[in-house]
């Protein structure tokens, strides 16, 4: 057997996992879902889920991946040969990867379109109303969104074919820090607009009367989606992590960076939303109708708009790569296909689904809802139950304490994955199907 491809450095692991986590989920989805779910209260619940469930599930995935040295599908066979039930996580993960990547590639296609518009300087002379109409016209048209989603999927496939070290790691390492910088500049500009205060209030002042079962479920789904957890993407990366790396450190830092970027995206967007009179609950177009207005008010707006959309595109790519990688790992590890063939097959299937999402927006919504609010949290429960009840504490200990970690970390982690996370997610589900009144 050939040696499993692996990340060459610690920064490579963190950068690749952060590359998976940071993407449209932070910059496109977080602000729009927050806007639809009442603002500050959603934000607090989201943060609570990131810390209490997100980080532990991410760590669980890293443990599963590294311990099994296998993709999520084979992982449970290696780790717990007697219990075949958990293989359902792999199946759900591959299904989630298909669903997510099909709508993700549509939104990424919008990003390609906006990159092209920004380069052609076609966003700069528009009023806020014109920018809304522009987005509306484009996103409801047919051929351009389809064309750009195909372009995006082939870019993704190109990176995945290159393999882990040459593809994923190399791109993620250099580009994420640049994106970070641009978002900070956008935050500063947005905060200085007149009327910005309202945006800060919306984002940071929780109105607890807005909390409903649905808001809690959306916050949970967004936490899973944003961290890329619950479907094996992080586990697949975990299988490329060398024994000497500290997994606790990786899980915590990736989650923190991911959350920071989402918060910064919120700070960049909501002050501008209120300053330009855009509806905070405008839905999936929110980022695309809001940000060009900020660029238009900035010195060097042309440069920043081009740079921003290019980098957002790259952030989307480093995430879509991890999604496609789940499918490719399944095709290659389980079905013994060659990497090239697996990538091409996966890509073509995703494109077909993506085209359906463009033609039927209801399908787009259904895929988005099912994957983030159902499949990922459900996968998350199973992953934590597996770590908590089936893998065995001594093995977990070996993985997470190899670097002299504190006993208390292990104990808290075990209580969360054994009891807290499964019960919390189950309660959120039960509330939403009316079982808790
Ligand atoms: N976390 C990614 C983002 O925020 C999306 C993603 C979800 C990637 C699930 C992999 C798995 O854009």
C-alpha cells in the first residue's frame, strides 16, 4: 500500500482545515441567515453552539480521521469493526457533500460573476437600488449562472486532482491571510458610514423575544455548516494529519478563526445594510447587494472590489475542494476508482445537481435546509456518540493527549460528546418537529 498523502506542516493542517471552514458559509451565509433570524439573539446562540458543540465535534472528526487513516466511509470499519451502524455517517456525509456542493457552486458562480463585473468596473456607477435589481436579474436568469457554476466546479476539480499537498495545502496557506486583511479594511469602512450604529445594534444587541425553535435550529445548522463538521470533511483531512500534530490545538484554532471571520463579515455588512437602507432579511442576495455599495464609497473601491471577490472565490474554492474531497475519498478508498476518474465523476454529478438548483430555486432552498439543518447536525450527533460511547476513552486519550494535554480537557470533552452534544441536538430537533410543544 502506498503511504497516505499527508500535510507537510502544522500550519498546513490548520490552514487546510481553516480553508475548508472559511468560505461562503462565513461571508455569504452567516450574515444572511442572521439577518433572517433576528440578529443579536441568533448570534449569541450561534456562538454558544460553536463553543459547546462545534469545537468538540470538530475534534472528534480529527480523532476519527487520524486514528483510522481512512476516509469517513472506511473509518468506522477500521475503528469499530463489529458495529456496522456507524457507516451510515459516511453515507450521510457523501449525500451531504453532494447536496451542499450543488447549491454552494451556484453561489460560488455568483461570486465568479461578481468578480467579472468588478473587473469590468460595472458595479461602480450603480445606486443601491440598481445593485439590487442587478443581482435579482442575474440570479434569476439561466445561462450565466449555469456557465459560472460549471467554471467553478472545474476549478475545484483542478485543485482536487492535484492531490493534497500540491493542491489543497499550497493554495490555502497563502491566500487566507490576505482575505482576512481585506475584510478588516471593509469593516473599518462600513463602521464609518453614517447610520452604522443601527447595524451594530442589530448584530450585537440581542432581542430575546426573537428566539424561536426555528431560530435555534438555524443557529445550530449554521454552526455546523460554517465549521464544515458533521459530514466527514474534517475527518478526511484528519486522516492526512501526522501523529505529531496536536489535534486539540487544531480544532480550537480553526473554530476560532472561522468564527472570527464570520463576525468580521457581519461587522462589514450590517452597518452598511442599515446605511444603505437594505433589508437585513433580504435573503441569499444580501452580501451581493450590500458590499458593492461599500466599495462605491471607498477610495480605491475598484481595487478592493476586485480583490474582495477574487479572494471570496478562493475562500469558496478551498471549501468546495474539501467537499469534493469527501466524495473523491469515498470513490477512491471504497470503490477503488483512480483519483482522476473519481474527481471527474464527482464533478459531473455535482454540476448536474447544481444546474437543477439554478433552474428550481426551491430545490436550492431544500438542499440548503436539509444539509445544514438536518444532515450535518445528525451526522454530528452520531460522530460524538461514536467517540463518546464506542471508540473507548483510552484511544481518545492517546489521540488528544499525545502532547501532554491536560486531563481536564479530556474529561470535559468526553462529557460533551457522550451526553451534552447528543442531547442538545436531539432537543433542538424535537422542538422543531413539535415534540416539545
Ligand atoms: N464551511 C464551509 C463554508 O463556510 C462550507 C462547508 C460545509 C464545507 C461543510 C465543507 C463541509 O463555506
